[in-house]
């Protein structure tokens, strides 16, 4: 960490290259520096900024999974902001960065699909053109759960699909309450105890003493299930807009839980998925050019 905190390269790497194709520490510094310059100088369009954010967040996730401390990354990011302030907005540095990002963004916009690997699973991000009435824009498949951002006509919503395992009164997304528990919670205590039976791969899960809930907003119909899963069997639920915000703000090493409750509010069963670089995948979608609607369909709003 100390080695690459001593100095920053002013030349920003081409944003068309996925973050993990280069050293994540270099990408983190380059994209972070460009974003810091943009914050004070307004160098980029919203789409160019989103492209930088996608690479920056993906690099940050890779570093956290490689056991870099979040506090060290935050300190380095603060150093990038100070360096950007020292260089100012009118110097050759800012002009060079703006031109490099603008040139690279032309190629980045032509990328329609991108993978965001996590510790155990991958988010597959899709920028289709033209858009279809019902489709996944971001998807993770754990083998049991499909979760991600789905399009339903002119709406988008965080969505999960699972096998049909009975009748439930309600479904909730369960996350760590970061105000009550700022630190990651490891119920296995470093591997001394087993992970949840439904997610033996999971390490960091929401603690029972500090949970935040997002209640499902509706159930998918057969047409929507068929479009997303290829079958009308199973269960699918869409969640309100704040689910996207809450997931993108969590640590990419964490696991989220979907609880199925009976009429008394008791949990019947749970499914899990990896939060991973979901925020980076959302930024990738925001960086897309405006797609054409499917024949007879409506154009999409932005994913937020």
C-alpha cells in the first residue's frame, strides 16, 4: 500500500479496459484521480463519469477481496483528492486527463456486456440495444437464486427469482445495518463455525442484531417469469428503488439474504446471493448510450 500511495500517475489508463485486466491498484489510483479532478473541475459528461466510477468501484472491490484494508483505500482516495486540488483545473494535467478519458469513452460505449467477478459469483451486466420488454440488465446466478436488475416494460427494479418452495406471506431483502454494525460480521469466526446451510460459500452475512430490511414490492407474473427464467414455474419478486441504493452502498465482500416469512412474520427459509461489485455494474449501465426501444415498446429510464 505504501509504495503506490507515494505517487500517482497523471496519465489515466484507457477506461475501455475492464478494471481487472490491469493491476487493480493502478486502476484504483488512475480512475480515482480522474474522478477527483472531475469533482472540482467538471471535466466529464455524466456517462463518462459513470464509466470511470464503474472501473473505480470494480478495482476497489478487487483490492478489498485481496485483503487491502478499507481504511487504507479511503485514505488513498483522500490523497487523490488533495493531489487533484494541487494540480488545479487549467493546467496541462487536467486538459490531458479530460482528452484521454473522452477518447477512450468512445470505445467504451460500444461495450454491450461486461462481467464483474466477485469472490464466489459474477454479476453479468448487459446493455442491450434494442431493449426488450422483459429482460435482465444485471444478473447473478448462484444456482438457486437469480438476482439483479430487470427491465419490465418502461420500469426497472431489483428482482430475485427462486424455485417454488411453498406459500409465503411476505418476502424481504436482508442487509447489514451499517449504522448499528459498521464492521463486517463473520458468523463463522474465521472458519471455526459453519456458514449458513443454504450458503456454505458465504463468509460475511447480515448479523441478527443489526439487520436492515427492504420489503418486496410485488410478485412477478407468468409472462415475466418466462422472460427472465425460461419457465413459468418458480417464484419471482421485484423490490422498490431503494434496494438498488442499499446494495450498491454495501461492502462488495458481503452476502445479502432473501427471507421468506409466514403470516406471523416468522422466517420459513432463506436464500443468499453475493453483493460483490453490484455498484460497479450499475455504473456500467449508467454509462451506456440511450438504447432504442423494442418495436412497440417504451424507452428505458436510467438505472439508479
